[in-house]
């Protein structure tokens, strides 16, 4: 059992350390999400996506363009791409905003549910990412 002795808040956000192996691309992020994180993504779609105005608006816009609602599988593919887009900022900007160590760019960020951002809700609620080329882990407080 973990007992906190310092200041405790009811904040719904956490700080994360993000490590991106040099040369990682958005395509790599999509592959990572599809291979290792299908269950959390599907859970996110069924349980928590309604909190995320950014992804809800994007889905509504896509449905308008198509003149029909996406199927369950199309929604899954759309969400994978949507999360990969959000995560790609860290991949694409890691050279500029990070500390480099042994071929990795290391960044820190905070994610949570308060700003209703899909990537924040997904990471805060479901998972950290730990692969050979991308790591997103909660920092120790």
C-alpha cells in the first residue's frame, strides 16, 4: 500500500516522460498503437471518447464528409490515426525541445482529463507506452 505524506491534490493530470528514438516516424507510432495498444484504444472508444471534444468533433466532421457514420472498425482506424497525429508532435519536435541521450530524445509533458484532449485522456486513463523506439511513462512524483 502506498501512503502519501506530502501534499495531495485531486488533479486529473499526470506528468509523463517521453523518450523518442531518433528516426521514429508517425508511421512507426501508428504501428505501435495497432500492435500493442488495440485493447486500450477500443476501451477508450467505448468508454472515454465522449469526454474528448477534439476527437468527437473530428469524427462528426468525418461523418459529414462521408454522408454516413463510420463503422466500428473505421472508427478504430480513425482513432489510431488521430492519436498518432497528436503523438507525432513529440516525434517531429523532439530534436528541438528535448535532451538527447544515447540516440534518444527525452521530453516531459503533462497529460490529463481536464482539457478534454484525446491523447491526454487516453494516456492518463489507460496506458503508458514502452517500446524499442517510443516510451511514454508517468514521471515519479
